C-alpha cells in the first residue's frame, strides 16, 4: 500500500487502524501538554510525519520511529514532574525536613 492508513487496514484490519490512530492521538495529546516553548519542534515533526503518511507507507522507515522516540524524549525531558501521592517534589536546593533528634 502507498498509504500508512490503508496499509494498516490491509495488513491488520480495522483493529490495527484503530490502534495506530490511538497511538498517534495519544502522542499528539501528550505533546500538546508541553510548554509552548518546547512543543513546536516535536509537534511539527509529528504533523510532518502525518502529512507524509498520506502518501507513503512509513512504518518501515526509521523516520516514523525516530519521530515517535523524539516526542517521548521531549515529554520526559520537559514535562512537569508528577508524583503518585500528589505532593509536589522537593526543590533541587531544598533540604528535607529532619525527623527525630537534631
């Protein structure tokens, strides 16, 4: 197939098309959560990938996977820190509170 979406349907059926769409949707959603200063380059790469995927079957090319890895690395590097307990993390220069005797 000469199209990413058509290739997903032909090779994996409707389930593959839905999974591919969800993967790309979640990647774009996560990139939109970045600060605007860091959002533009990875989002432009993802949009460029989607435009070329209309004309090319890009799953076999390394560029598809490099763009996905680039987006994940940007999310890990510039995302706001989260904790499981909901308590914000300590500042880098703050000392933890001491418990017990001084």
